[in-house]
C-alpha cells in the first residue's frame, strides 16, 4: 500500500519518491563504496545490496516485502545534462 508521507519541508511524497531522494542523497558515498552493485531502499533507508538486480529482488521478496514496499537502484554515476546559453536551431 503506497501512502504519502511528508518530508522535512512538509511536502507530500509517495514512498518511491522518498526512496529516490534518499538514493540521490546517498549516491556519492554508495558509488565510492559499492560501484556497480544494486541497492534496495524502503523509504529513506537502504535495506539490501546485491551484485545482480534479480538477486536483490529475491532478497527483498524473501524478507516478506511486497513489490511496492521497496525500490531498486543501480549504483552508478548519474548523467547530468547541462545547457549553457540559448540553443539555436537552423
């Protein structure tokens, strides 16, 4: 069951959004410690790590978690697109 929770600013977030924000926050440290691995988040907390995505899903399901109770991310550098100045198309 996905229920909205409030963040520190009082804005409502669904658990997947909360997990994404936590992953983005933790990514610099995770990338240093576990590059290329997979991590599962439940809310703001990482709950499991694995070398392969399917192994991580199985770990979480074996713990009795429903699919909508965790979110899986790959620990890799995130690409950032930056545009400087106006874009001119002919």
